């Protein structure tokens, strides 16, 4: 998906860096996207939702093809609702709304909304290699993952493996061209949803994130 960079708001250097890297590479990684205290509060909120039974096993596929297969995708999720959002959730949603505006001004993407959910992977859980766009549906334009893990170490595992070969649309064999991204607390990963296959590797600890998508309106 080619992007043509246009002049955008210069008042937010973090956003400007994100836009430049997306234009050049199709993805970007930004550490300390939110203050540590906000990330810590979001971590606790995700755990509280999980403990209360309000998070549910995530599935693969859409509509009639939706299935829960834990050997392929092992996380549990709970969607954020801006009407009932905590203060920290509202801070994140507001930051992403600002980013959405900058993305639209820079790339004319026509993004209409941002949706996101908490995701918790228990130790050993994975999400096999996949695209975030469903077949024949291109509403998801950019994927956004904010990691909420505390004191994460390389030996904890749980990397997101991002496959960089845009021409490789097959699921096998696995392309050797990839990068591994550790789920460090406060780290934001953005990438073009229809371009990059990716997978979540197993971790030795519980792995927590806010995972979402900038979307265009559904075609009628």
C-alpha cells in the first residue's frame, strides 16, 4: 500500500516521527508512548477485568467462520468502550484520536474510527501467523498495539514477529525476513494491516496489551 506524505501538524514530534517511519517502512515502533503511571494503571485494569471474568477467549475468522482454537490463538480479550472508559483508557483513546487525525491529514486514508481491546496471553500462548485484514474486507488500515507489561526481559519471550516481505502473501513457507519486537511496557507498534503478516510467540510470563485498528467505514 503506497503512502504519499503530506504536510501535517508539526506540534507533536512523537506523531511526526511515527508518520515519517510509516511513510518509509510501513511500520513504526515508539517507546514511552504513554507515561509509566498510565501504563501501570492500564495493566492493573486489564488484570482486574480478567479476574472478574469479563475477558473472553479470542477467536479467528469472521462471522460464520469465527472459531475459538486456542492452539492457534490463545489470548483473552475485552473491548474498550469510550462511554465507560477509565481515566487512563480515555487518555489513550484521546491520544489515538489525535494520531488518527494526523494520519488522515498525512496520507488521506479516510480513517473513520479506532477500535481496541485489552488482550491477555497466559504463559505459553501464541497467535499463529496472520494478516489483520479479512479476505475481501479492507476496513482495517493500520494496526496498533500498546504493550502494558511491567519489567519485561528478553528471556521472557513473547515477541511479536513482523514479516517484512510485502510480496509474500502465502502462509507457508515462513519468510525469513522478519523482525522480533519485545512487548515492553509503554511501547507502541503501528503497522499497515493489509501488508504485514505477523505472529505472537510464546512467553514465559503473562503478556498484556491494548490491541486495536484504525478503520475506514464499511463499504455498502
